[in-house]
C-alpha cells in the first residue's frame, strides 16, 4: 500500500530537507538582491510570495521533523523571515542573523 502525498510533496526526508534548505537559500538570495538595489522589485516580490506560499505548505512536515533535525526548523524560520523582509521592501524591524551580517557588509562597502 502506498502513501498518497500532495503533488509537490517531497518523497522522502532527504528530498524534503534538500527542498527546504534550497528554499531558505533562495529567500536569502532575494533579500540580498533587494539590499543590493535590484531593479525589478515586483519580480522579487512575486517570487517571495510564491516562496511564502510554499513554506506554508511545508510547515506541517517541518514541524513534525524538527525533533529529528532542528536545522530544518531553523531553515524554515530563516526563509520565512527573509521572505517577510522582501515583501516589506526592507522595511521591517525583524531580520535573520544572516541578513544582519549581509547588511553590515553592504554598509561597509558603501562609499561615504
């Protein structure tokens, strides 16, 4: 007997972890692009909305797997906060540690 899954549901725990870490990295990349002054803000926002939706879909499985691998919960949370940063246009008081470090680096590179 096979277990049914949603059409976009990762097949196994390793595939699930890969997808979640990929989404987290993509959310951070969107944040970096926004900080760096990306010219196509609507496209960033559109992708951030899609990521946000996918993260919502993955939350039940993330929550269930967190006891086995706390890194999954952290990756999910970082992605969600980074997506929120993009959706707010960078106008949010809450950021991840990785975004704070990136902001600090970007400020240090800025002339003047």
